[in-house]
């Protein structure tokens, strides 16, 4: 069995979902696995997407991409199982983009139940908070 990602704790100990050939299973340190009926791949993806706590994914995005020194801000927006991510940089230099791409790959690998749409935007001297105008986009990270 493969551990997929943390779920909201149901006891004082951590609980998580696993997937095997028979379906989705919720596990915790205090309980026996409870299997679902055989689920299709799309059912599994949807169940995982709906069970994953958004704040931890948002934090992972913020800290992952925000760890690149030239990133000024990170905005996110979730629509169902798609996360839109905007990384604001002062200048769009090739070496900075490569560093951000590596962080994006890590996020895609770690949170495979989600789809991502990443965009890198050069602020060109504008304040990072003024670069994204979509009111649904949430500020996930800003460099102080």
C-alpha cells in the first residue's frame, strides 16, 4: 500500500488515506483500516482531493515556492481539484525560473491528486500585492 497524503486527524493521532488495488482506506494509529468498495481512478482522485486539507497544501505551496530567494510573493486559488499558483518575482531571469520550476515539480509529485496551473510573473518594480487583480486569488506568501 502507498501512503498518499495526510487527512484531517480523526483522533489525537494522525490519520491518512492509502490506496491499493481494492480501493481507498483510511488509516490511523488507533484504528483498523476501513476499506471502501472498489473505486475507479476518478473516484479515488476525487475522494483524495476532497479529503485533503487545503491549508496544508496552501502552506506547502507558499513555503516551497517562497523559499526561492527571488520570489517576492505567491498567490493561490483553488477551483475544485485545480490549484492556480502565481509566483511574483522582481525580474524573470532564467536561473530564478529554473529554481521555481524545481519547486513546482516537487509540489506536483507530492500532491499528485491535484492539478496545478503555475504562472511566474515579473513585478517590474510594482508592489507585489498589486500584480494580481483577481479577487479570488489569495495571498499565500509575501517576502518581508
